[in-house]
C-alpha cells in the first residue's frame, strides 16, 4: 500500500468523543477579604526569604521520596501514552525463513525433498482507525499523563508547604523552650527571695512553696519542649529526605516575622482554575470525555489489514536475484451484530464516569475556594491578634515588676506576684502561638493559590 494512501487513511480518522466544554465554576466569582488588585504569583525564591529555609526546601525537592515516586509516576504515564499512541500505527516486521519438506510425488511412495528460502516484510492485523476508536484511547491516555504531571506539581507545592510549616513549628518550640528556661530562672530567683524573707521573719513558708509551683511547671515544660524539638527535627528530616545540617536549623522565631513574603491574592476566584490539583481533576475529566468516543466507536465496523510481501527461492543464492516475488493481502471487516448489550453498557459506563469526574472537578474547585477563603479570613485579623498579644506581654511584664516590688515592700501578699508571673508565662506562650499562626498563614496562602513552581 502506497504511503500516500496510508497518510490519507490516517488523516481521515476522527474521534467520536463529544466536544469538551469546561464545567461552570461552582463558586462565587470573587473572594472576600482579598485585595482589589491581583498580582502575579510569587516565585518560590521570592516567597521564602530566609536563606536557611531555602536551603532546606532545596534539599527536600531533591531528596524527598514522595517526590521521587511522583516523578517515576510521570515517566510511567508518559510511556503508557506512547504505547497507546503507537497502537494506531501499523506494526511492520521483517522475517527470513527456510522451509524444508518431503512429500509423496508418485506411485510406490516416491518422495521428493524441497527447500524454500524466503524473505518478507509485512504487517499483522493493523486496525485502520476510521471511526477514531484508537484516537480516543490515545487522547484519554494523553490526558491521564497530563493529570499525573499536575498531581506531581501539586505534590511539590504541598511539600514546600509542609517543609515550611514544620520549619516554623520547630522554631516556635525553640522559642517556647527559651521562654520556659527564662521563666524557670525567674521563678528560681523568686524562690530565693521568699526563702530570704522567710528567714528574716517577714514572710511565711507558704510563699516559698507557692513560688516553687511556677518553677516546677517551667522545669517540666523545659523537659517536654526538649522532647518536642527532637520530634520536630525528626519530622523535618523525613520531609527533607535526609539529615539536615545543624547550622540550617532555626533557633527561634524571627522578631519581624519576615521569613515569608506577603502573598498577593486578587479578588477573582478564577485563579483557582490554575491550581495543579484542579488542573489534574480537569485532565481526568477530559480523559473520561475521550473514553466516550472510544465506547461510541465500538458500535461501528472495525477494519483490519494483514499484508506481507517478499521474495522466495528454491536456492539461497538466487533469493535476492531471481524474479520470485510473493505477497499476501488480507483485509478484514468486523461488524458487531450481537454483544448481549455489552457495547451499550460500556457507553453508559463511560458517560457515568464522565459525570463522576465532573462532580470531582467541581468539588476540587469548591475545596480550593474554601481553603483560600479560610486563609484570607485569618490574614484579615492576624495583625490585630499579634498587636494585642504583644501588648499583653508588655503589660504582663510591668505587672510582674510592680507585684514583686510591692511584695518586697510588704504591701501585697505573694499571691499577687504568683498570679502575675503565671499570666506573663501564658502571655509569652500565646504570643509565640500567634506568631506561628501568622507565619503558617502565609505558607497556607502560598500553597492554596497554587504556589509559584510552574
């Protein structure tokens, strides 16, 4: 068959899949609590400002085993797509053969022995894709491959978020450990003071025991936080894919909370359509749409072609010099007559699968919208929380100083000092928790709008 004829047949193939139309977005067109002006996505290097954290993230992107598995999944999906795409092309094989036979040629069982040498090139059962069945399968595989790529990108963005969150959680526990140690030291000084006052007869032993309660609580917290820091480091190294150099680990939360840049989020919710997980869900939907075309094509005839051509000779020396050209040509037409309703059921199945993926696609957008809206809600109030907590710490410090002075002067009982010390300890820890929430909120916003890894 001439190449021009083959090209004409292939060009005539068309998919019977329905025209794909993106479902309408099932969420409001605008976010609440977002800025009026949209801005381009921040690149990872611009978002993460702390050089130590950038190094840890780079290590994780290179060594994390989940990302390695995601990359291998991409390669596997790509090869599956190549296999399916190759099915639409004729498979051509070459062969050399020798046939030696003895047969009866006359009375008295006379026999003759013949040897035939052959060389041929042919194709076997090539399906000419008039109705686009193979094209639809190839399109479905391509969309599944693209979905795998998007899922891998989503995994990278998620890893950046997990690494950043684990890093700031470790820093927060380091800050809490410093607070616990400072509180224990302050409580120890208060215990010494009350002991001196008891010895001088201006206080009682009960004040000493009350002072020791703050000390023992802080002492217990030091032990608890030391263990928590070790666990935080283990979690961070698991995400990073290996040990992290000690000089890359944080020692406390930053005073200015400047490890991450502010994430620009515009009013339009259309940004969600570019999230990798949403794009992956859409590619799955497009694959399901293509599968409908394959199911429709099963109702139509299938045309296959088997052909071969070559040379044959009774002597090997004359195989490529003699005029003995041989060929076979065997086109076949298959028409489905009775399948017990299997083709109808298969078409109904692919349509139901498409509706399933429509629902999953719409849900992925709804989940994304909620995540962004929740993060924006936190961002709208976190600055006020930080200011209030910082003011609470300042007020608690002054309350402790005043209570200690009045206790030394014999004006107030020790209970006032005890209450103020506990309030200061709680206020400092609450400030750390709020600072942690502010940093995590920036990481969350970066992750839920799709990051800047594309």
